[in-house]
C-alpha cells in the first residue's frame, strides 16, 4: 500500500534545523514533497509574491527505502505561501499526486497567541487549508539556530498520523506549539490567548546624515495572563499547546446583533460633491 503524500514547508528556509528535523520525523510516515524558501521568511504571514517572478530549484531527490518514504526537496525564492502554491499547481501534478496534508515547521520560535497572525509557518499551513487539505503548523519555543527538536519528534508523528487517519473539518488548521523542555507533561487543546505587541519600532540614525531608520522589535503584553485555557498558559505549564484554527474569521455573534446605520441616500457622494 502506497504511503500518503505530505507537503512540507516553513518560514526559516530549507536549510533550517527545524525543517530537517521535521523531514526525518515524517519520512517513516509518508512520501514527502518539501518546498521551502531559499532563506529566512519569518513574519511573512500569508504574503504572496505578485510583482516579481518566483524561482525554484531541486535540492535533492531520494527514493523510498527501508520503510522510509520518498523525498523531493525544492528551494523557492518566494514566501511560504508561494511555496505551497507552487507545490499544488506545478510540482505535485508532475508527481501525478495531490498532497494529503500540509505540514509547516518546525519553527524556531513560539507561534502561539497573536504571533499566529504574522507567522509564515502558519501562513503555509493556512494555504494548505485554502487548497482543500488539512494544515498543521509546528513550532518550538526556542529561537536558537541549533535548537534541540528531539523531544518534538514522537508527538509530531502521533499528531500527523491522527490527522491523516481522521482528517480535519474543511478550512481548518492546527497550530501546535512545544514548550522549551526536555520532556512534556502532555497535550492540551487550547484557545488562542489574547495579547499584543508594544514598543514595536526603535528609531536610529545614520552617523553622518542623521537620516532616521527603524528596527522592528517589540515586547509581548499578555492581556489575560491568568486565564487557564489558553495556549500561553499550556506552554507555561509545560504542555504541548494545540489550537485549532479556521480560515473563517467572521464574528458570528456581532453578525447577529450589530445593526448597521441606515444609508442616507440624500447625502451626495464624493464625485457628486
């Protein structure tokens, strides 16, 4: 029986330790098509490239052996979402197959709470959901380039096998974050914590011209630090945090209760004025 096909991407680039660990974790589970940026794309979110061409090249190709799935690895000049689009529209059809699952990561750093909105890791997972297949984003709360992903491997295999077997609702992803620990206390299903970033830009000046320029930085501020059911709390307690997320961002409560103002048809439009 043939193995499923998993599409892997990330936002740290195809040479990052996290994606290498993810490849090794999932080769026993599936055939792998890996399409990842040719360099770091952290913070790209769901960005796409629309004003310049996208390039890619084959880095390696390995056939299945000893129970391990096949592997094709491509480096792409675009964003994480570009990588997924390239895979679905060009590369997977060449294989004569459609990915059964999109897995992104393992990210070097936390993508819980508000970080999910900026995360290129989650952008790739969301694009999988756009393409009609389940998406999973994996992140470890360690930004170090030589982070130890070993404790994440077994849970990743378990989660991926469960999603392959059972699926997810349409347009759904799982945002999975691992605390920085040698062992985990368990897994919690969580909601996204409410937080925001402050002090996000630092102004500096060029030595001679004194022209100002800005570095993006920031300090996370927890808006509900004592809430027991959030992804931040689970991570702080030593648990793997899984937050199911959907592409539908409609606020249904407000949809049912908020009444828009009556349109004043007597007010002239800008063109008429």
